[in-house]
């Protein structure tokens, strides 16, 4: 059944391939294309249904999923904890300040290190975590402006955002229907909002946890403890 997730990812890739992205966006990274091998290995190894909880992030970070193809894909977590590997290509038009070097990338994505660090510290091995949880990203594209700054999907022009959200809503809904969780948790407010819209007529509980971004003062005061408390309030498992 994890092949169903691969089919969903490939369909989303096709749906977004011809999307005309303009406005402040100067560079678009598509890790489901150039890091497809690692992404699909993640889906096949860890995406076997059913799951109790699906965590939904916003979109790739430049030092995480943009490098590895794995949601919140901090290098050491993907390479050492999950044991994933595979050929990783390059974006068609990379920004010189945000190069993609794959699993050789020397940078660590703070958000991914926090999220996967919590999973490792709480559940130990990846098999124990993924037996109950799955982690997905709502949008698979990274957007950068001319200066190399991240542009989150909510900052795209309205028409582009509408087309993007239509395709990503379909993919998230299909993912949740495949994994059949009782709880879908947005990692941050925007991801929760999109989950509520995409899944509005499904029989699934929807909630939110604090985003682990270093730009969040609250996350910097102890994200793992805050996230564990929020998950516990939602009835999600917080121990192996």
C-alpha cells in the first residue's frame, strides 16, 4: 500500500509541473523530481498504512527536504537514523546561496533536527515511530526570491496560490485516505488551516502543534516539550 503514496506523489509532481509561478519567486526547487529516489524510498519504507497520526508540514526547507527529498529531512536524521540513501540531482535553476548537495550537505536544518530529534528521543528506532506516525509536507516545492530568501506558499500571488492549493489539497486528501489516521496534525497554523480545508468532510480529528522553526521564540524555548504537550492534549502517542 505504500506504493499508493508513491503514486500520489508522482501525480502531484505532474499536477504542479506546468504551474506558472511568478511574482516575487525567482527560484523553484522541486525535490520530488530531482530527489525522487530518496523520497520514494522514504514512502515505501515508512508509509505502510494504517497510521494513528499524520503530521503535516508546510513545504521544503532549503537545508532539509530540498536536499534530501524527505519532509523536514535534516541530513543526519535521513542518512543515519532512517538509513535512507539514493541519487540526488540538482534543481534546474538553483540560487547560488542555496546549493543542493544532497546527503553531503554540511548544513543542518533546525526545524528538521528538532522534529526528528523528538521522534528519535521519544520512540528510539524509526520503526517504532513510523508504526504510529507519518510525516508529510503539504506543498512539495521550495520558493526563493532573488536574494535567496524563503517564500512560504501563503506569500504567492493569489492565482498561483489557488492553483497550487487545489493540487496539494487533492494530494493531502488522498494521503490521508490511504493512511487512515484518526488524527491529522498541522505543524504550524498554516498547515493546520490547509488540512482543515482539504479534509473538511472526512471523519478525522485535526489539530496543530508549534512549528519548530528557529524563527519562533516559543520554539526556541523548548520545542520538543511544547510539541509533546500539544500532542498529548490531542490524544496522540507520546511514548514508545
